[in-house]
């Protein structure tokens, strides 16, 4: 299938296409800026500009505490493994977490002697808040980690309540905003959250290889990497202050510039407009595939508090085989398997079957493309139905 005939429905992984301003910013920075923050021409620092755009979008109260990172996964690793853990400390996470949260927590358990608890899940109630509160009351909880929205089911989690409970019981709260930043409003100051990670290449419309981490004043993180920052070169020790302590080496200026352009575009279009557009496409997709016999949609229904992630299985069709057939026969690019979140699939009961097929429309997806995807799912379900 050529680029002009394919239908891209994998925006939960990486949004595509990007706004033209993002391509232009990457190209211009690569051509005119050798080393960001050190020799930017015309007085324009792509790192400063991107940080400023993100601070405005996310309602961050202190620009210096928003750290540019190589991506959300690095940001989450820094947030978790950078904490001053002590043996016996407890971490709480939800049953819908991505590897970028669950693996660092498990690493801390193996290597540092902490314990972790997974908050139970039931459909319609993605996090058992009673369990979270009871665990916090026992004491010893240093961190509550919560994805703001599942990359498997599209369900928005009760992250506000998680942040409140953590704060009330003296624990830190880490929110993974990879699936929500750029589609719904986030206000760090109002949330009172200690740590919040975003992915640049998803709904913020930036290129791969860039993300950010908000580090609140209560979160005292050790560095994972040390080196030159361009601002404290005359001493042997690091500066001891953000953002320099966590932005070492030569940063990826073109990617950061692209992220800045993407965030500007998001702010200009408006989160309400973007969310409404994606919600309508998601409604069309769910209502188009759910009625077919053998098709099981895993996650909230259309019109619920959800993202554009739509995970489904087809009775009698292995997820990877289904995704392959959708591409070969209909040009639909989607994703199959565990989506780097086997804990989530264990939680919703799809792990044993090889996970799910995941479609995720984006702002630039068209209704006609959604209809082709619906036809493709209907054809697979019909072919797999008994007696067909």
C-alpha cells in the first residue's frame, strides 16, 4: 500500500501526519542552530521557546521546574528511579499502567527493596479508590503513580482523586499524561501534582525523541545522568537546581523546536476543538464496529469520558492476524498485541488471547477513513462467524 492509499489509525502511538509548522520548525532549527542554548542564531533558543509553550499549555507554575527529556519513557524513569527510595517504601500504581511506569517500579522493587501495590480494577471503575486510600492509611507510601488515560482502553482514570489522596496522606503523586496532553485541559497548579510526564510525539504533535517532566518542589529527584549543561561548566559538581541538573549533554534542538511548534499549533486550534473532533471520530468508529457479531470493544462506550483509543477483539481471529488483514486488504494501519502494557491486558482479561487490536483516530483522520476501517472490521468478523 502506498502512502496515498493507507489509512493511519495509530495516533495513540505517534500522531501522523504532523502540522506543517512542525516540519518547518525541525528543518529550520537543523539548518540554523548547531547547539541549542549555546549558539542559537537570532537570539531564538528552541529549548526556551518549547518550555514556555508547554508551561502555558499545562498550567505549570514555575518554568524552571519543567524539564525537557528524550521522551515520556525517560521522564517517567527519572520520576520513579530518581526518588530517594528506602527499603520498605511502598509505591501504588493502577492496573492500567504502561511499561514506562510499571517496569521502573518493578526495578525499584527488585533492586532497592521497595514494595508495590496494584489498585484493583473493574469495568466502569478503572481504579478502586477505596483500596488506594486504605493502602495510604497504612503508611509507608512514598509514591502514587497513575496514568491519566489508558493507552489500551482509552479510559480516563480518576487522576484528580489519586492526586488528592496522595497529597492528603503525605505521598508524592506521579501522573502519566502521555495520552491526555494535547487533547484535554491539564492544569498542574490546580491538580497540585508532584510529577507529571508528557510525550512530545503524541497529541502534542511533536516529532519522536522529545518529552517533558514537571518536577514539583516536594519531589527531590536524584539525577540519572550527569554531564555538561552549558551553564555550570566551571565546577566539578552539578548546579543542584532544575532544569540544568536534568538536561545534560547537547539537547535534541530540532525535535524540541518541533515540539514547541506542535504545542503552539495545539493552543491555536484549541483543546476543545481537538477533543470534539476526535470524540466524534471515535463515536463513529465504536458505533460502526460494536454491533457486528463477534466484535468485542474493550473500554468505555461512545460518548463516555475517554480518549480516541479503541481496542477490540474479534472472536476467532488472533489480534496480529486481524491487524495484518486490515492493512493488506483495506490499507488500515493500526496496532495489535499488548501495546507495551501487559498489566493492562491482564487487568481487562485480554492477555491470554494475545491482547487486542487498537485503532486510534487523530485530528487529521477523516470520516471516510473511519468508514473504510469499519468495513474492514465487519468483513473480518463476518468471515470468522460460525457457518460463514
